[in-house]
C-alpha cells in the first residue's frame, strides 16, 4: 500500500471516530454506536479500545434484556431507534451485517466476522419478545406484561425485530471482544468470552474458530502441547502513546509549563528548578533504526540546582494526595498513607464522620482530603476493591487504586482526569503513534514497540467498577472516563509511581505519584537519595558510587535512582527496564557494560513499582 494512501485512510478513520464519539455523547446508551466505534478502533490498530467498546456494548445489551437493570429503558429505546423495517422486511444495522473475508486478517478487529450464520440461527429459534428472550448471560426473562395484552401485528413485528437485533448484537459483542482481547495478549479473558458467546449460540462458527486460535496461540506462547485453560496468560501489551485525539497534554517544554512547575517547586524545593534537557532514547526499536542510531536523544524535563548544594542537605519536601494502598483496614492515613500514630487521649488522628474505619493523620490531612478527593468516595465502599490481593497481583492492584484516587480527585474537583495538577505535566514514556502503527495479525503478542501492560480486569472492568461505586454513569461520562483516558493515566503512573514495601513481607503496599519529585531523571550513580513516608524528601548524598564526594554544584542536574544501585549492571538494567522502557544508558551502565559513545545523561521516568519479571 502506498504510505500516502494509508495516511489518508487513517485520517478518515480518525474523523469517523470523532463523529462516533460525539454521537455517543448525545446517545450514551446506544450499543450499536459502541460497536461501530469498536470497528473504527480496530481499523486504527487499537484492539484494547475496540475490546472496551465491545464490552460496553455487551453491558448495554444486558441492560436491554433485563428491565430490572438501571439503564434498561434508555438502552432499549436507543436500540429501537436503530431497528428499521422496510418493504423487503427486517433490516439490521450495517455494523451487524455480514462482511465477506477470512477470519484471520486485519478486518477481524473491525468486526469482519460472518453474520449470516447467526441470522439463520435466530430465525425460527428466537421466541417472540412477549414470550421471553435470552440475554447475553443466558438468563431467560419476559419483556412483556403477563396479562392478556394484545398488540397490532406491526407492533408485534417491531418487537420481534428488536429482539432479533439484540441477539445478533450480543453475539457480535462476544466475537469481536474475544478477538480483540486475543490481539492484546489477554488469552484467558478472550477464551472465557468465547465460551460465554458459545453458550448463547453454540453453533457459531466464528466463535468456534476464535476459540481454536486462542488455544493455538496459547500453546505457542507457553511452549506446550496441551494447555490448562484455567492457567492461560491474561496479561498483554498495548500501545503507549499520546492518542491522536488527546487534546489534554500540555507542551511540557513551553515557557508557560516551566513557569508553572517552577512556581510549584518554589514552595517545596526552593533550591531547584525545572529545565528542558536531552536524554538518550532507550527503546531498541528506535536506537536500532538507521534513521536514529545509537546516539538518538529525546527532549525531556529535569531538575537542576539553582545554587551549590552541600552533602546531606535536604532539597525537596513534597506532599501528594495521589496516593493509594492495597491494605484492607490497615492503620494508614487515607490521605497520605503514612502510618497512623498510636491512639491516645491527645491523639491528632481524625476519622471521617460518615465512613467506617476511614482515618486521617490529623485535621490537615482530613481537610486536604475533603478538598481533593474524599467526597466522591465517602461511604461508597470503594476502599474494599482489590484490597489484600495475591502477592503476585499487588503491583497491579496498586496501580488500580492509584487510578481510583485520580478518578475520585477528578470527580470531586470537577476537572478532567488528565487536567489534574498531579498528572498533567507527568510524562508517560509515550511512543510516537507512527512507531505503533504496525501491521496487525492474529497473534497473542503485539509488536515489541507496544509497552503498556494491559489486562481486561485492570484496564476495562476494574475502572468501570470503581466508577459505578462512585455513582458515576459509565455510559454518560465517556468524555472524562473513556478507556483511552484510563490507559493514558496508567502510562503516566507506570513511569512515575513510587512504592513503599511492607517491612515484614517485603511486598509493595503503598504507591504514590509525586509530580515534582519524578521530574528528577534516573542515573545509576545518583547524587541524591530519597525517602517517602507520607511526604517525599530528597537529600544530597554524602558520597557517590565508588566513594566520590557528594555535593551538587550550581547548574548541576539532580540525578535520582529507581533501582538498587548496588546490583551489577545486568541486574540493574533488567530491574529498571519496566519503568525506563529500555536498557539504562547512564554513563555508569555504559562504562560497566563496556559500551562506548552515546549521551551520558540519565533516563527520564520512574517506576519503582515495576517488577523485573513484568
């Protein structure tokens, strides 16, 4: 394909996406609109966003099928508007109609699955709407009244058309959702949705074929002749980028941004200032590209000394309420996650008068919580979600809780999540869209350029659960809580979140984003050390690696560290890769690895939460 043709096609798809998103803001309960946008997301190469749209469409199909559900009337009325009858008979929406072509090609993401078999299966098997219907979870229920109600033939046929359309739409949800999750690498979730779809339409050839592909990919990925479907991997990777439609990211290198950051620094780090700097590109895909080479650099922000700083001197003291913990009913302040002081007659601990077991260090923390986030979660039982998880799931649970805190801050402050001060200027290790747009094929593992960890539970159902607990309409609020926004927040958290481990178990139990602290770039020969216990503090090191004297001269860059600097170079690089997005290229690492040349600056990003195996 001519590159210019592909660019034109992308431009048209982005226009379609914008139009569909605007339509969803007007008709938030229209499941057909979600399926139409899922198709466009698939064609654009975003299987994760396609999966999310399909899942929301599936939820709306359940709303249509069950009159006891909260949005039943809205969802059913929206579906009725999309069902049309012509002189030739019933006509289903175009997105549900058959598109010819094999299952295994790029059109799979856009719903290129055969539909005639479904239609044929519906004819003669779907009972009239007044007699009951099977919803997407296989539960039988009655749509009509139980008395002797009579309808005109036209009304009766209209209700049957709605019932048939609903059934076809729900099966299409399962088909597209299974394939999209497969392309993201979430094999277990993809397999489970195949089974759920087959429970509704057991002879559906496309779901059977998708199931076979999932098992085939699982065998290849696990290098096994047979696989235990209960142990299928469910953690994948997706695109990590500033989406083409994201209008919330500021120019971090503008004078306006620097002025804002330096005004913030003046209160907690008066001897430091933010500046623009150049850092080495760490992504192998870019460094190995002849157009860039090993010496490729990228513009980033960094912290620099405004005056000479003496060894042992404290240079930053920052408080952030973008904090979360995964301890159920632990003795931690809800606002800052510092350990609560022992209760006594003169204790300063304050409890929320409307919540059970929600405590704060003191009146100051309570007041900051009330201004920042707490009203949106007060007495909402949000605190119990994914608390005390399995040790292997603790980092993922912490990221979900950080997300929950950000969503609560957004709702309380009535600010778009990406406009929050705590995240607005944070860099998320984003990769240019052009490097992410690779040809898609039916495989569990995407391009090596895709670097954002993704799972169905963390990126789709978990956030929806949080929003529902906060009494937020998940359909009517996609302008603030669409999945691409969730992914952008996760990208920022994974590059900047610090963590504090439990002293007894060694497992991470508290995480936070300190937007000013994380401006300091990484180096395996740091000139500062840090400590976090409710507030983040920097001290100038007394000495550097190898016994070199500490201290930072005026104009010198603040060099932080996100890994154990006592490890050897191979272990350090492996440990930090999850947060840095590639091998560390600081001067010490290159020297110890016997590498020559290249930029000696540090690496901008921080992900202390990252596990080297992930």
